[in-house]
């Protein structure tokens, strides 16, 4: 429904830079996630779009119009906060109807729109209840319903499901994505849960200390991270990073326990090797000479998969093994991996130097 | 020695029964999880163990001794609240020292032990800070350290990781295990997150609406759930449950799932079900990661459904198939050669299938019941 | 728990910069102009009501004018005497006595009120049966007009009054002390009247403070092994430090103005045994009609009380600053 942009935006609070030099474009109808650790500036970006804060430098644009001087109430954006801010003394129905009553819409239309929103969100049988009588997930949906009825240009959500039970979070994120697809609204969604961001975003932006580090589809972020920070931030358990040297396209770690022929066309020198836990496979049966050997340190069975910490000399590698492999503590194991699943990072600045597909500009 | 025995424990608030007839035993130095959705009674149970709530019925014993008359401040247990309840008007040092100060220990002893715990919790360089200035993650560590310093034999944690960010949660899981092993304590951990429970606990007690559903090792609870509640609560995503009929066809037993298709049961399965007294209507359970994908025209037997949603979550992908009324989920690898709308055949290996009685919800697979009680709410 | 993803430091800096959302949207200059315009009428009114009488008082205090002179106050400059009145303040033995007596009575009264009020507040923190009824009962004394309570205690403390009768009943011997003609007992009686009337205020303020102590922290302290006494001294009291300072500060400054009760019960007697500052001023103003001298006294009192108020506020501010610097 709307295209939201930030052009060269910076904002500082009392000398502390909250966001610096941010360029961001969220296309029409996109489900866009902003992801990063706490206090990286994600909420500030939302506030800049909403008009609750003015940028010190740069421009805030909605549908290519500069929003400077335009009050928050006039921007036609809807915001869902983490604490929902539902009116406790009103029923769910009255909560949802509130924005329409404020605008003086006719009663018949209010009825129609509230019923429509309630049906879409599957909360029609709960309309007469007060927020205090609803579960977390139901309250969540009432809060969304309240923003839906205004038919805003875009939705902004700040960690809306972070406070819910784990199981409910899994279901709600699918619901939200389905809803967004159905409504065809632009949705900007802030989260600190990387699995959530990966699952529902059309595109996402990774932030660090007020700056955007990388933007792209979840697939691009996951499989072509632009530096070590992004690579270790997305994916759980985090990517394993091992320090070592590259010579003639082959990697060797400091102790010589990990040697890989990578055919990397990079200059010789010190590098950090990155390999994702799911790309390390336990060798069943005979180990080949090039496989990595180590001992099992920790076994974390999580049902569908098992996280195994393997000690390779002084290096700890975490692997994500499917199912529930039969392992004992201190058992010697061999690991194999595909060379094309590895990443090489520059130890000085962390930038990815190989594979080259990771080196596109953010 | 610090075992915990809950015997017929129950708690009611006026008309509402929060916990009903709970009996389980925690062994010395065991790490158990009380797992269940909101309102299942896990926090109430823990409050009763701590002494903050008094049981309506039943007994609680530490090392075989009934502790119901002992005041909470004399039970020598560590307790970490969900909101940490840090003493915000005190410094980090004073927070950690609190338990020792109220026991009137000597100043030098207090100093030594505070520094020890601070090192263990990685808060050494924050000791002089006002505790309100800590980040949420650091407050977490402080809450744990504050309770740990008194070296309680029993440690109770009430959803301690629910307020921290996802990345820190993963880190703290490992830390908690390390701390528990270092301090050699019996730990009772309340959570609604089954991943956390699987990762941390030696045994998991699954609760639903005040009743114990199953109390067993993570592997047992995951692989041999006693009933549909446990089956669906464990695992992310939840186990798929298909409604269908058992019919005889050409001398073999077949599971018929309406229009979706049918599956032939092998001899072992058929025998097990017959022994368990299975009726015609039955629930077939299979975990999303156990389903194999094949093209619709492939030779294997399976159910063919269209894909309606794809969730890529990094190392794995979750596929949603079917319609919203009866959706099935499949977990597969990173790269998925299918698109939304495509029909895919779901192959369900016989050894991964579980069966449940639709009326009672109980599992029809025999074997391995070392768990607690019966009880579907 | 976390309100979005803004760090505490950033949020604090925003608040400190005085920026609200509307202010941010309107821009600094427009915000300032609107601010000045909307507060101007009130500021003018305040100037008139407060500043003007104060200036008149200062003016008169620098003269030796009394209404007995036969001229209006505007012409008081004719008996200009500079700081004579102020010098006389320091030489006035009766004034000194009144001040000391006032301080003594107030100190004893406020301390008693604090201890009683705190004790009551502790009792009321946890729910018990019929708490709301007891609550209303305990607040009643505060609702009584001070003059009426003065009369009440005057009657109570008569030599044939209820208090003596009660003591006679309890001890078994007839007890007929004449409370209000003896220096010590008159002081006690007056203090009793004040304590009865104003303990509820202390009780209210302190109860509000105690209720504000987070329940979670009390539970946590309990589970860490603290007894109820230790919880009181280590958790509750430190947290309500600011509230205690405010309660004592308010009550102290109010008590210095003690008048109605004194006037009705003892009129400052016997002799000047219970003559407080306000009674003394009353007598000089309406008895001796020395308005210039009284003006000087009044101003001096205002200055001293302002200093006391500033001291209270800065103590509170120091407590808050320590906590804010932490945040």
C-alpha cells in the first residue's frame, strides 16, 4: 500500500547516536523485518517513520513524499507496540472500534469494519470480552484489529509477539505473515528473534549500533552474509568461526587439525573460516583422511535435531545433526563438510572475502 | 542430599484448581523442568516448593522431611523470579551479598564469596554499579548469582529466560547447565518453551491445567509421548495428528484419512494396535521431521497435499501443507525445490508413526511408561 | 519487559533534552512561544498576589509604623527606621523563648507522629478483614477542624474531664491533675492534641510509600533468608527514604505554624509556658499593635522556613539524583 524510505538519516539523543547514516527502502506490500541486538536503533527507525522523532540529518519519505513537518496523526501509519496498549476498561469490540469512533464514522460502517477485522483475525467470538479476560495471543489480535480498521497505508510493529509463549509465537508469526499477504499492506516488523525474521520476511535489514549492515532477502542474508557479524548473528547455533591461514586456496587452522582444500581464489594470509553447524556432518562408518577429527563434549538433544559440541584440539565446533544420533560423551568422531559451504572472513574487519557472492554492496 | 518429593500436591484458589494431585520425585542433583502452557500450574507448584504458597492438599518433602511448617526464609532454596526482582536500590555487590548479610556473616567472608560468585557469573567488573543500571541480560545473571551465593541445595527458576533476547537465551542455556554442574544443585526450572526444557533438563514434567501428563527424560517425552497433549506440546513444530479410520483391506490393515489418502500398516503396527484395543476411529501421529517428501507420481505410499506456506528458518525449512482446517507440517532441509501451490507426496515411515485414541487422547503404542500419572484434564 | 529496543541511556537523554513528541514535531521556537503565551496570565496573577503583599511587608518592616500613629501605611516612610526592627528581633528574649518552645513542641510532636504513623502504616500494608473500615476510622482525626479539636482536648484535659476520670478508674485512686495550669502537663496536653490530629497524615503518606515497595523484591528477600525485620530495614526503609523525608519535612513546616489548638487550650499559658511563635506574633499584632515589628518577624520566619524547605527538597533531590545517575 505504501513505499517507505529513509534517506541518509541520522538521529542522536543528547550526544548519543541512535542511528547513523541510514538508507532504507521498503517497497509497497513488502513484509520487511528490521533485525538486530537490543539497543541497535531498530525502534528509533520506526519512530522516525511515525513522526514521533525528527531526523537530525536526512529525509523520511512515505510514497516518495518528504514527511518533514507532517504530524504523526497525518501520516496514516498504524503502530502495534509490544505492550499492545489496549484500553482495559473497554471490550475488545470497543477497542477495535475506537479509531473509527474518533473519526466520527457512521455506526453502520463501524459495525461492518469491526466485524470484518474480527473475522480476518479469528476473534469474532471474543468481541464482547475485556482485554483482561483474553489470553496473550487474543489480545495481540485485538491490538492488530484496532489498527486494521483504520485501513492505514502501512503497519509498523515493534516486537509484537515477543511476550507470548514459545508455541504461540510460532503460530502467530505464520498468522501475521498470512494476514499481511491477504491484506497486501506494507508491514515493517522489528524483532530480535532471528528465526522469526527469517521465517516471515520478504526482505530484512540487519542493524548494528545504529547502522544498517546488510539488507536483502532472508536467503541472501543467511547464505551470502556480507561480514562475520551478519554471519554469526543469523542462524542458531551461530556459525562456527575458526582462525587460521589460507595458502594456495587451502585453509589450515592454527593447530593443523582442520585442513580444507577450498579452491578459494584469495591471496594467501591469515583468514577466519566460517562454517554453519548444519553443514558439518557426522561421518557414519569409516572416516576419510581429509575429515575433521575430534571428541564429543556436549550433546543437546532437541528432538528433531541434536546440537553436538565437538572439541577439535583447542577449537570447539558446534554441529546441528538431524534426528537423535547415538552418541556418548568423549566419543571420538569425524566430521565432514562441503568446501562450497564454507565462508572466509578478513580477520581485521570481518568482511567476507569468499565466496564472492557475499561481497555485493549492502 | 537434596531430593524433592511432591506427594498428592494440590492447590486451589477459591473455585479455581491450579494444581491437582501432583506426585513426582526429583532426585538429588537432578535438573528437572516443569513444562507447560500458561496456566498449567507450573509456577504455582514452584511457589509451593518455595513456601510462598501453601498447598491445599498433599505434602512436600526435602530429603524425606516434610517441610510444610518451615518458613520460606528458612528453607535454604535459591529462587530466580521471572522479573528478576533485583534490589534496585542496592549496588550489584550488595545484591549479591544480601543473602550473606542477613545471615550475619563476617565482612571478609562476604567479600570473598561475593567476588567468587561475581567471577562465576561474569559480573566482576560491575560490582560497584547501581544494579538498576545493568542491562536485562546482566540482571538475569545477577538474579542467579544472588541466589547461588548462599549455596542452596535446591534452586528454583521461574521462567528466567523469558524476558531476554533470543540470542542471549541460547547462550544462557549453556551457562545454566555449566552453573548447575559447578554448584552441584538440584534444579527445578519452570518454562513454557519445550526447546529450553529439552536442552536443559534431565527429566521433564509436562503439565496441563494442573495435572501431570508425563514425567520422563527428554528423549522419552519426545519419542514416546503418553498422550496427544504431550505429543503436540513437544517438538517445534508440533507433531502432526491425522484423524482417520482403521479398515481391513485385502487382508491388511489400512489407515484411511478420508480424501487425503490411505496408508498400509505393517504387521508390527497392526499387532500393536490390536493388542492396545484400538477402535476404528484413530489418530495417527507423525513428527514433521520424520516425513519424507516425494513427487506426487512417485511409487511410494503416502498422502498427497498442496503446499500452502513455506517458512525458511535457516538450517531447516518448515512446509505447511493442506488447508487451514487440517494442516500438516513438514520439516526439511535448507534448500526446497518446491513452491507454494505445488502438490507433494508425504511419505510416513512406519517406524515413525504413533497412534492415539481420539476419545481419551492416550497413546496406543505399548512400552516404556516410567512416567507419573494418568490425567487428561 | 523491555519497552521496544531503545537503550535506557538514549531514553534518558531524550527526556533530559525536554523534547516531547509534540514539541519535536512543532519545532523549538514555536513551542517556546506557545509556552510563554499560555502561562503569562497566571504569572501576572501570581506576581500580584504574592509579590505585592511581600513588597508591602518589606516596606513596613523597615519603618516604626503602627496603626496607632493615625496615618495610612503608604505614609509609613515618615517613621523610617531601617533595620531597627530586625535588630530588636535578636534582642527579644520573649521571642527567643517562643522559638525554642515551638521547636521543642514540634520536635516531640513530629517524632511521635512519625513513629505512630509508621507503626500504623506497617499494620495496614497487608490486607486484613475490614481494613477499609479501620482505614476510614484512622483518617477521621485529620478531617476535624483544628479549632474544634482544640476545644475537644480542652474539655478532655479538664481537671474533672474524661482523661482524669479514666486514669482514676484504671488506678483505682481519684486523679485530679489540673493539666492546663502546670507548665509540663500543659505542654504534654498540647502535644497530645497535635499528635492525635496529624498522625493520620503521616500514616497516609508512609502507607503510600510502603505500598510502593515492589512485592517481588520483598518475596525475593524472604527467599534469600531475610526475616521480616530485616526486610523492613534493608528493603522497605531504604526505598521509602524520599517519602519519609517529604513526610517529616511537610509536617515540620506545618507544625511550626501551630496556633488554633494553642489558642483555645492554653492561650500560651500558664504564663508563657506554652507560648509558641504564632501565639507570640498574634499577641504583638493584635494586642500591642506593633505591626512594623511583626512584619519584620514575619519576613524573617519566611526566610528561615524557605531555607528549611530548600534543605528538604535538596535532600530529596540528592536521593533522586543518586538513583537517576544510576539509571
